[in-house]
C-alpha cells in the first residue's frame, strides 16, 4: 500500500466528492467512506479499501443501504465497478474509482426497477 499516494488522492477526490471520511485499519492501512447520490436521489455510503494499492484495484463495498443481489458484485460483497483487467495504476486513481462507483450505483437503480443491468458486461470470477 502506498500511503502517501492514497492521502494525496483522497485530497484530490474530496474536491469533487466532498463527503469523504478517512479511517485507519487495525493493521495500519487506510480506507475511506464516501456518500454518493444517484440521479434518482438515493444516497449510498460506500467504503473503499486499498489493500495492495496502487498495484491492486481498490475494493468498493456499499455499506448503506444494503445491496443484496449478485449482478456485478463479487462473492465477498464488493461491487464490480470495472473489470479488474482494465485497472491501470498509472492512469486510474481514487477520483476515478468513485466516479465508476457512482455509475455502478445508478445502474443498480435501473436494475432494481427493470430487472436488467444496463450496458455491457464482461465475464469474470470472484
């Protein structure tokens, strides 16, 4: 985990997503909670963990309200906001992750209404 990079990205992301809080993990790591609102007005609280970051893609979990469906979610409960093979630490950062999580949440709202996930899908495991 690259703590200085994460701290810098949190400051940069907070310029676009003002509802971010930073927390420490028991093992000395960092995670954030962010409030994201969908286009229909639903507020969600997500947690972003940075295990192995930036080499590994952060994990985003919806904390509240609970999301209980298996479409575009991993068995551990984190959301699939992008295919892991697309993660590029030189190109992607926390702001990008939060933007993609917001897109995922809007698609989730459509899925709840229509029962169909909007947009393309790629197969993956997890």
